C-alpha cells in the first residue's frame, strides 16, 4: 500500500514510476535549469559556456522573449527588445552575435500584448497551439541585444532559424509561399485560416540575409531545421498534409538527396544532430498523443529509433552541448507543471551501444559511385573516361571550392578510395573518413545599417545612399571616420627623377584627412607613359599610398574623362586575406561635385589639367568647407572545403605521395576565367583542368591497392593483395582550393597527418588530358638527382616524347611541397585554347593518353615506393627561361604563403640562389616592413618590391618564431 501511494504522488508530480531508473541509461545528473515563468527551447553557445532560450518572465509581456544565461556566473539577461513575440534563437559561431525571430517591429505588437493579458486575466483558457504570426521575422543582434538587424522582410511567418557550423549560412522555415493570400484558391485560403503551417517550407540564406532561396517544395509543414556538425546536410521535421504525422528528414544544402530518417507513424519532430555526426535526438509522441518523449536514431535511419526518456507528459526540443557531453531539453516534469529547461550529462557510449553499431556504420557511409561495378582493377582508358565524365559533368557545376559541386566531387573520390580498399589518412570526429577540412575566405558583404556616407558643406549636410551614391571597396578597413577632404589628383606615386617619376602627394598634406582620388591614370598621355603609370594605378596601391601619408580614409571617383565616368566600382573580392588598414570607398560624380562645390573648380577642369600632365595644374584646391563622415562595416565571409586523403601502408614510416587538385572555377564568376562574351555564365567543367589529373591518380591508387597489402577489403570486386608490404607507403591526395591559390595543398603541409620529413617525394598531376603528338612535360626534374635516371629507365617502355624542365616553382600544388624539402615531379600535357573556359569538356580529353601517362607514372611510383635509397633533395635556382609568370621587374626569390592569414606577408620558402636566400630569409618568416614601407598584406609587399631599386641594398624587417629580425637584401633584375 505504501508503494502504491508513493507511485500516485510521483504520477501527480509528472513522473513515471521507474522512469528515472530507465532514463539513467542515457541521462545522468538530471537537473532543472530554469524556474521563473515558462521557459523552453534552449541552445548552447559554441564554447558551451552560455545558453540562449525563450521564456515568459516579464509581467508586461505574456509572450516569449529571448534570454541568455551564463553557466559560469548564473547571470541571465534579455537579448530581445521586450516587445512583441519572439522565438527560435541561436548563437552565431565565431562571432558575438545571435539570431532570433521577433515581431517587435509590428505596430500592433503592444496592442496584442494587452489583448493577451486581458484574456489571461479573464480566467479563460485556450488549447495550446503555436502562433504563426505573419509579422514574425528573423533578426541578427549582438549577444547583449544591441545592433539588431532585420534579415527577412517577406510577408508571412519567418522563424525557426539556425546557423551553419561556420556561421556563414542560415537555414529557416517560412510560410511566405501562402502570400499574397488573396491569390490563394478558396481551398487554399481555408487551409491557411485553419493551418498556416501547411505552407511552411525551408529556405537558406547568407548570414547577412542575402541570397534567400527555397529548399523544399512539398505540401505540409517543413520546419525546425538544423545543420549537421560537418555543415554538409540539414536535418528537419516534415509533417504530412493532415498535420498529425511527422518524420525526420535530411538533405544536402541545395535541397537535393532528401532522405527520410524516421518512419515512426507518429508526430516525430525537433531533430538535433549529435556533434559526432553519428546520430540524431528527436521528440515523438509514439507512446501516446500527448506524451512526448525523446528518442535516438542513427544519422541515416538504418535502425529503429531508441527511446531516451520515460516520463509522462512533455519532453521535447532536445539539444546537445558542443562537446556532445550534455543534453538540454524542454519538459513539463517540473513540480509547477510549467515547461522549463532541464540539463543532464549525456552518455555517448551508451547511445552508440543502443543503436547497435548503426551509428558507426552511418558515420562511415559514403555514396557508392554509380559506375563502380563496371570499373577495372587495371589502369584503362575506359576507367579514366568514367571518372572524368562524372567529375566534369554539369551536375557538379564546375567544382568551385566550397560549393556543393566540389563536395560531390570529394564524396565521389572518397567513395572510390574506399572501394579500392585504401585506408583513410585524415578524419576528425564527426566528419566523413578520408576528408581533411580547411577553411578559407570566400568573399565580402556589406553590413548595410552600419555603412553610411554624409557630406557637410558649409552649414548644409547631405546623406548619400549606399550602392547608389557610394559603395565601400572590398579591401576597406571597418570603421567610422570624419574629416576634411583633400583632392589628391590621381593618387599616383611612381619612383623616378624629376620629369620621369610621378608624385600626386608632393607638397600635399593629407594627414588625418580624407583623400579624394581619381581612378586610373592621366588620359592624355603616350601609351608608353600609360604603361609605366598603370603599374602603380591599382586601387589597393593608391589606398596604401594614402594610408602611408597619414590619410584616414580614401574616396575614389571615375572622372568625366574616364571610360567609366561617374560609375561606382563593384564590390569584388580580390582574394586577399587582410584589409588595407584604411577606410576606402567608391563615390559617384554627384558626390564628388558636392565635395568640390565650394572650391570654385569642377572635377572636369581638375582632371583635364592633370590628364595633360600640366606642371601648373592645381592639385589641391581648397576644400576646407567640405567634411566627410564615412562609416564602413564589411563582413568577410568564410567557407570551408576538403582535401581527400588515403594511404596504403608500407613497412617503414616513409611515404611516397601522389596528388591532383579536383576543384575548378564553377561558373567563372569570380575571376580566373578566360571565357569569351558568348560563354558568360556557363559551367566551367574543367575536364582537363583537372578531372584528368584526378582520374590519373585514382587509376594509380586502384592499381596499387590491387597489388599491395594493408588496405581495407571491400565487397566491390577489388581484391587487396596479401603479399609482402612495399618498403614505403603510398599516400594519395586530392586538393581543393588550387584555383584560389593552392589552399588545400598548403593546408596539408601546414597541418600534415604524417610527418613531412617522412614524405620522400611528391608527384603531381595537373592537366594530363591532352597528350597531343605524344608529348608530355615533366616539371621539377631538378628537385632531385634521382629523377632523370628513373624517367629514362621507365620511358623506354612508355615511349613518350618527354620535355624535362628543372624548375619546381610551378603554378600548381608542387609549390606547396617543394619549399618543405620534398622533391617534386609534375606531369603536364600543356595548355590549350580551352584552358579556363567552358569549352574544357570531356569530349576533348584523350583518354588513351591518360592511360599511357598513368601506366608510365605507376612504374615511377613503384620505383619510389620500393627503392632502397631515399630521393635526394636539390635546391633549385630560379629559371632564366623567358615567359616567367611573374611580371615584376625586381626579383627577390621569396615564395609567398597565400593561405595563411597574418598581418604582413608570410613566406613558405625561398628560391635557391636568390637574393632572399643570400640574405638569410627562410620559410615561415613574416615580412612586416620593406625598405621603410609598412607591409600589411601581399599587395603592399608586391608594390614595395616593384618600387625597389635594382642593385641597391635595402632593409627588410621580419618576424621569425615570434621574434623581430632585420635583414639586408639586394634586389636583382628579373631575367
């Protein structure tokens, strides 16, 4: 009787007999986290130190508001405005920002609050239902609630938003498809009146609210989306058209590859992926319509869900901490019966065990290539054709780094390597095998509310419109400045004696002022003079000159005599990883006219005098009446991609490495393309560059896996040899980011999964698909004394016409390896008219040529793997051959590291026999000053080098292992 009585008390308090004992399988130290008001839906900060949640805890507002609590201090502060309704908050990774949905902009928000308070005060109650307020929109704000920026303004409910792991994308749910409601059919209108969620679909947008695009197109409610830990997929809930049955789904970021994870014949919703990437926790009423419990399912739904909670009532909206060790969820198990947040320690191992290994299998799941069963275990032209046909298909959209097409290519390559039996070389927790993630800067966007321009002329003040009258430049620093304006002509400085050089700043004081500068160079000059000045006319260079002379901002204008008269410059990212350390913007002629209005001169008059290089031209008319107030806030967007890495182990810890880049130019939209006017916007499929190189390396990998032991046997027709291991292992690497500056290969050598000193040689394949007249170029031959001997021996069988060059400093991934002391060899069949154009298609590739090259390369690789002696490393002096890639006249021989973000210029190495080597510069040095010129980025360095006098010693200040060092170097003439 005592036991029955206690059980009755526990049920009345919302607890199930035996529930706590069963829940202990997964949850330990369960505790109630919030007590005030009614709380729910909490999400951890990226460092796990804070939680953002929604709660009703202010008497004047009966609706949810957004709060942040600190696990370190227990302090709680409100983030939202306190007015209107809010929901669905989320921390932005790598930023002091959060997002949430709110109606506080609604003019009727306070009236709705008063009406709801009156309803509650009347003692009436209503059945709970979620309010799809059409004024609900998504906001981004600082964690303290300041600087709230509205990201969505479409009619209808926009909410349920979450950030991607890198903080660059937002996925959310919206009912905007129902608007305008007047255009709905009578059935649709009735549907909206009774169930507006029926029209909810998922959308994806950039972190600044731009690029909003629809992902789902099914009738019924799609909502509650979150990104998986690797950022490659989205998980969400989808209701049927009756709104009673819901299941968990996942898809890729472009809306493709939709997978149904649960088939639970109940209301299954609020899915949240574990950081390991192995399973999902979600909410379901499987055991009673009003009894919601937490369940687990593996990431692919390959086994039935496993129940987590066993407490009668509501347990839902679960979320894991970033380290996967805690679970927070909403429950009405509190003694008050109100929904509150609960926190518990999470047993990850128990979860894996409960899923019976399905989670591990799911995490290792890779798509099997559609053509897998037909591929041979030997090197063949048909295999190469199959690889290139897929990689260079329109489906992959040009394999642009960081985009979905590149991810598909990486998945394809990884699946092939798995099928061959190669072991993964790189894998972080929660990520797919074979993949090494790296991050990069992708572009720049404007934070519009914080980017303004106004001009005060005399007593009159005028505000100008962003993107109509002015636009910041992509290399601008962020900041707010105010100051007088100085007209600095063309803003040019070119070294040279009187009559030959050029100095727009001679006799001019721009210190602590705003420089107004014309774009380009003087118009009415000789072609020879124009060619000279054009070298100094880049916008970044002009900005640097103004900065070095003390200006705190620079405004550029295209003058009346210029080809782009009055037009704004595009906000085009230039690939830099650092800004120019000066606020910079482009303005229209109208803004310039306002600035000059009190000077008595027009821009036409001033430019015309300068265009003729009139020595008496007025360079600095008085603009003392003009004061500029300029504020710029730019967000530099980050993205990520993957290298694909695998290994066949050898007897020793030494390795031979072969590799190729798999990325290309997408649609050619951001530079590098050689498309003509008729090809604009077309997919750059990159069949030769570099699907051909990927095919060659895959063929090598497959052949070695078929002849070497130590791999992973697979049931796909590949038989791994059981013979003795080779002396050295073979690593295969497939790089992304090559077209953007060797990003992937540079990341590998900076974060190697094996010691670089154990890699005895690197062999690269970049554009090997055009074996015309049997000619093959082998580059980097001078990097080791072993190459010529091996090449001669193996080409006796191959019978290729070879062109050998010693220079290892190539525009491909070998340049990442050679400065690290690794001998390199590059395979290349030459450039062609289709290079970097949409016309580089599969039908122009010589697949028999790829077969011939791959068989030749496999013999060389075999010699390297089995050779007794390690290839020696030879430091190669620069090539004196004409047609070198560099165009600067002064030569130092430094090799910049384009992938590392530092203040200054980091060099990855120096060329043999170069002035830099003679001066003692080393790989890893960071150049911060050159001949008295501050160096903030690669552009400053390039311009300073171009201004250096050949044969005259100068000082370079560097940082080496955190210590300042000064060296003297003497530039040489570029040969």
